[in-house]
């Protein structure tokens, strides 16, 4: 029996994804930043602090499902071939949105655009070092310290 005192998850209002989008390693995404073929989509909303990957489009996960067609239209018009979604660690919202986009692409029989998930999310991106943090707009080094792993003794 469901716990009536627990509020529903935000994603319960939308259909569950049927597809799983493949991961794109941060190294591949970094090399694709200057390419018009790759679009990064940051799906964070209230945890947008610390910066965002340069050139990313912010489409919060809570409203993404209803905007899949708009994103597809923009990508088609711009010639974007790959759309990589990310959130903090790409273990919840990022994969969910990339899966919803993959569902949409499959429904439309779209073969020219691919939905991906950025492996490790922005936390993994920042952990990649200076080559990555130099490609974060609004990068705040102090913000990211909270995610550092504690030293082992």
C-alpha cells in the first residue's frame, strides 16, 4: 500500500520513459563543445549553483517533458545531431530527460538526432580538472568543494 503521507514525485505526472539514452563520456563532450553537432542541456532547476557547462541550454527537468517537441524543432533547424542531457550527477533527472527525448525521437522516427546522457553530470565534469572547469560559465570553485571526497586516513 502506498504511503499517503509521502508526496508524489514530480515525474509521476508524466509517462515513464521507454528508452534508455546512451552515455557520452565527458572527454567526448569536451571535444564536442565547439561543434554545432552537439548540444548540452542542463536540466537542473533549483540546484543550478556553481555554474553550467559553456554553451548549455537550461531546460529544467520539471518542465522538460512538455517541451520535447520544441527542443526537437530547435535541433532540427540548427542541424544539431546529438543532445546530451545532464544534471548534478546524471543519475536521476538527466537520464530521465534524455530517455523522454529518446522516446520522442523514436515516436517521430527521427534518425538524425540522438539523445545522450552526460556521464557523471556536472559534478563529474568539474572533477575532470582545469580543462573542464575552464569550460564552466559562472564557475564557483568554493561551491564544488562540498562534493570533494573526504581524505582517507
